[in-house]
C-alpha cells in the first residue's frame, strides 16, 4: 500500500461503505470524500461526513499508517488543526488533536476488495512498457477522445511553463520568445538545447540589423555555433568566417559552450544546413510571431516557412565537404515539426497569458488539422487498437507514454482508473 493508492481508494470510495465505524466505535457515514488537494496541506478539502448524529464538513487527511502523522510533522502545522477525519490503512497509533482528544479515525485495511490491490500490484510490477496493454483499448472511442484532449491540454500547459519563463527573462517580448522556440525546433531533438543557446546569444533586434545580408546572418548563426573555426579552402566559408570575426568583435559575441552534433544524423538534418535554412527564414521575413497571430489558415504557415537555403548549400551539407546538387529547401516534415513544437505551444502560452480561450481553441483546432506523427510510440498504441487520426492524437499519445506509462502514474490515468475500478 502507498499513499497515492490510498487516496485513489478514498476518492472513488472503492471500499465497503456499509456499517462504517470510527476506530472508537462511533457510526460513520461518508457523504462526500472531499476534493483531492495536490498542493501543500491536508489531502482532501471540503469533505462531508456524519459521525453518529453530527454532521461535519472540513478536511480529511490520509496516511498508510496512523503513526505517519508524526513522521510528517503535522502536529506542529496549523493547516492540520481542523481535520474532521483521519483515514488510514493501518491504525497503529491513537493520534490526538490540539485539544488532546483523539481524531476521528477510519481504518480501511479490512474494507477494500483484494482484487483492487491485485490489479494495482500487476500494473506497478508489469514489465511491459505499457502496463495495461493486455486489456486495451478499455475506454470507448468517445472516452479516448476526451482523454486525449485532456492529455494534449496538459502537454501544452507544461510547454507553456517553459515559454512563460523565457518571457520573464526577455521583458515580455513575444518575438524573442518565439525566436528561441523556433531555434529549438530547427535543432530537432538532438541539437535543440544547443540551438536554444544560439538563439539566446543572438537577440532578434541584433539579427534584424543584418536581415538584408544573408551571408551575415549565416555568419552569426554558424559562428555562434562554433562551426566557423579552422581553415577553409572554399571562398564562401572563408567569407563567413571573416564576417563572423568582425561581427563577434563588434557585438562582443562569444560562441556557445557546446558544438552541435552531427553523429548518426542524416545529412539533411545536419546543423550546418538547418542554421543556413534558419538564416534564410530570417532574411525573408520579419516579426514572425505577429505574422503568425494574423494567420487565418494553417496553410499560410506552411507557405511562409517554405524557404530554401542559399546556393552554396545546394552543393554542400557542411562547410567543407562538397556534395552533388540537391536543392536545400525546408521540407514539409520540418514545417510540420515546427508547427507542433513551436507555433502551437507559443500560441497556447500566449492564450494563457492573455486569458484568451479563442487562441486556445485555435491551437487545438490546428493540431486536429495536422497529419498525425508516425513513430515507434504511435505505432505501438495503434497495435493496441488506439486510433491516431491527427497531430492532437499523436502528441497526446506521446505524452501519455512518457508522462504516465513510463512513470507508472496509472492512478492518474483514465485507463488505469477504469481498470482499477473494475469497469472493463
């Protein structure tokens, strides 16, 4: 038994409620278990119970063992002075309140069906990546849709916390925040952190001064990435190196402390090429976030981000190695990635900041317009009968896998709750 399972059992009243008695033999009726509190303080607020003929409304506190009251130092915390019921798995000690009177205590150990504990133990100790895979899909299609929407909203709220932190660091400048997030997307998963550092080292107002000179933009981005060191035989990289040395001295720039990774990466995803494409995007646009806010259709976004790196890169993937001619355009897959990982999260964070539900709805609607991501995780869910019809679905399923299944948070999952309540 652990405290989170005990909270689940109490919250959903998954115990025998007939002829309940407190530890000192008084009759007990649970009218309402209260509202689960995930912050500091008692576990449940606004609980409503009846002891003998007296109605009580207040807080309920839960412990695996009654003696844990002292272990958690509740006696010295005034937040626990108005507990109306102490719910425990094992009543191993009489706990006294501030008036030196025993708390009303309910012991649950003998009241909970063993099958509930067995199901929980199975989920917690399953070796499968998705512990409930044996019984999926469990939920109805309609219930899955609602659960995916909740997961997606939670995912966007988590991302919004990071964006809000950036906003605070940049004097509430949304263009700057968008720039940082955009760089992370261009860096993909492997180089996201390095590209974020590059973005933070090159504020948008500095880049705006050089937006008409593509080679200067490339010099700034590649130079800050530490990719313009050494000797170059080709004239264009040598020019970029010269430009960077001048601009670095002018603006007192220092390259970031980590060089982007190339290892085990497709050439089309090399950081040199992604930085060159990013430079062209800056070159061909301005005030990107303001522009995105004005967008009426998702297709407009795809059009604006459909840029091609300058001619040098059609024959190169790096600054030194020449290759056969391939036009280095930002492909649909990368734009799809940018919309999911930058545009929609920043829009959602903006909606929270401005308390604008219309922006939240627009973010979710755009996700539903996008094609679903296809990867190992989404294919795994599909094999268990869980649909993946759009990007909202795929993002929700990624979130479910990483933040619920991997962390064994079955008690917080709609699927886990249904299984534990024996509704499958």
